[in-house]
């Protein structure tokens, strides 16, 4: 039964990653903790493996379509990777209840950002014929990269729910390029986060393989159909789901543990 649940949860995570360039990873940890009964210490590295692998596979169609801004992804990764190690170090010092409450808060923020995205774009960066204004783009990219990296290490999330708004709303990157760039950034941060969590952690490889396998398939399929789906409506409904899961996590962390 556990493997069946892992297969189902993995498919959902992969589809959301492929369609939205992120967001699905924020459900991976609750699925592993509450759906499969793992502890946070066990769930975080599995989440990072699943999210990283699924994002890498989901990024392939975007790379072939030239929908990745590689230099911007490099800035996010260069700042995010050290922050990922810092986040994992802080996470090891906190009790599981505190981590769950913090995770629920992050989920609420993520849901609010998804509902608040009305398609406006920033102006700090541009992927048009004029190229990128690096003088304005780099400082904002660095701050966003640090925040995403820290959360990746602390909670085992890919950070796409922050990367996409940062790329589109702050930096002005077009949505198709933002999705592809976000997936590349998630891969780099997830790899760093996994390395930082490996010491003293046992990974259930059967659950990981089942989860990752369907996540890869879901990400590939969704990536092919991403341009034909009303992602705005999907994002709104996904935000409501995130709020519901966040409420469950808070109730469990405060009253049941």
C-alpha cells in the first residue's frame, strides 16, 4: 500500500512540476510525512531526490526549445547552493514540530503568491532583443537566490513557488523562459540540499524509486502539454489545495504531536 501511495503522489508532483515549473514540490514533504508516515528527517532527502530528478527530466523539453536563461540560472544557483547548506544546518537544530509549523507558514505564503499573480511582469530583466540589464538584474537575482536556497535546505522544497514569481514579477522574464529557468535552478538547489542532508540519514530507496519514477513520467507528459493547459486556472486551484494541506499540517503540528 505504501508503494502504491508513493506512485500516486509522485505522479501528482511530476505533473505540477511539468506544468508550472515548480509548486508541486511543496506537496512532496507533506505527502511523505502524512501520506507515507515518514519523519521530517526521512522525508526531506527523499523529497529533494524526487524533485531534483523530476525537474531535470521536465527541463529537457524546455532546454530543447531554448526556454532557459542560463546565465540567470547560474546566478540563482551560485547564491542558492551555499544558502542551501545553511538551511539544512539550521533544520538539524530545530525540533520536528517547529519545522512542520514553519513549513505550513511557507505553504500559506506560496499559496498567496500563486493567487496574487495576475500576469504582471517586472522590468529588471528582459529576454527581448535588447537583452538583459544585468546592472539591475543581478542584485535582485542574488537576494531571490539566497531565499530559495535557504528554504530548499531547510524544508526540502525545490522553491519553484518562489522562483517563478521572482523571475516573472520581479525580473520581467517571460513565463515560458521562467518555467524552464526555474526547473534548472531547482535541479541545482536540490542536488546541494541532498548532499547537505546525506550524513546520518537513511533513505528508503524503494519509496524513493516509486515516487521518483512516476514523478518523472508525470513531468515529461505535462511538459509536452504545458502550452495547451490553462495554467492560470490550474495555479488557482493548486493554491487552494496548498492552503488546505497547510491547515492540516498546522493542526497536526500544534495539537496532535
